[in-house]
């Protein structure tokens, strides 16, 4: 049963948040990488994102206590309705840094996948279908390369989350703030060790390469 939902877009510190939640015993946390390399989860999300299926959200997130990163960020309304007692965190960062990081990692992977035309029906092709429908053609309307447009969409998403769920119900959180605001929101003690800093651009490129290999292996 989900007790926490992260509505922040990818490249806003979602992987660091996942590590922090695990450290605070608020995990396990569902992440986009849980879909990659898992044929069953890939099929489940393809039905939701591409085919418009209305899932049993409790079953879809069985075994998880938190949901971070995409696709959770784009389904925050549905998840908040399905898990009304779950706390909501909106991870944010400066828009210029977010765009640069997303452009240099996730978007480049998408461009290579589109140019390489994965075998129809393969795991890679289905993963590309999901991300295009949900993010590149969906959220960004096929215009992510237009920096001003993409940043406008980023700001609008963040504003919509707060407007839809209420400012009193959402922690707007930059992981650079460290443990204190997160722990205060969750009502837990601040750990002694440093806040986890994971998944910078170089690390993300390595993760994407591994994820691509995992998708190919399940194709």
C-alpha cells in the first residue's frame, strides 16, 4: 500500500529521494527503472499509458510503500485518489539545470532509440512507446527540443500539482535541502549520516546504458 507519492518529474532528485526513503524505512520505492527489464511490469504500464486501461492501482503497486519518478509523477492525481492517506512530495530543482540534465540523459536516450528503430514488439520498442506516449509526445507535445516550451511545461506541471492537491498537502522539496524538511514532513528523526546524493548526469548515463541492455535482454 502506497504511503508516499512523489509528483516531481524525472531529473529532480527522484533517485536521491528513493535512497533517502529507503534509509528512513519508508520504502521500498517504485521507480521507472523497476519497469525496465521486467516484462510483466512493462506490459502492465503499456496497457495503462498507451491503451488507456484503468488499472487496479493497489495491485499495480503491490509490495511498494512509495512511488517516485515517472510514470508516478504523471499519474499523481489518480494515485492520490487511490491512496488518499498517502503523503505527497513534489521534488523540484532550478529549471535550467533540470532541462540541461534531462536533455543530456533521458532525451538523448529517446532520440537514439527513435533513430535506431527497435524491433517491433520488442521490450525496447514497447518501452519507447510508453515513454513517447507519456513524456515526449504526451507531456511535452513533441517539443522537448524547444527549451523555452519544455521549461514552461516543467513549471506548469509543478504549479498544477500544488493547485490540484493543495499547498498544505504537498511538500515542495529540493533534495539539496537535505534531511531536515523531508524528516519533518514525515515525522521521523534526522539520520546522522549525510543525505544520499545519487544519479548525477554521468551516473544517469551509465544507468540508462544498463537499462537499455536489460530491455534488450527481455525483448
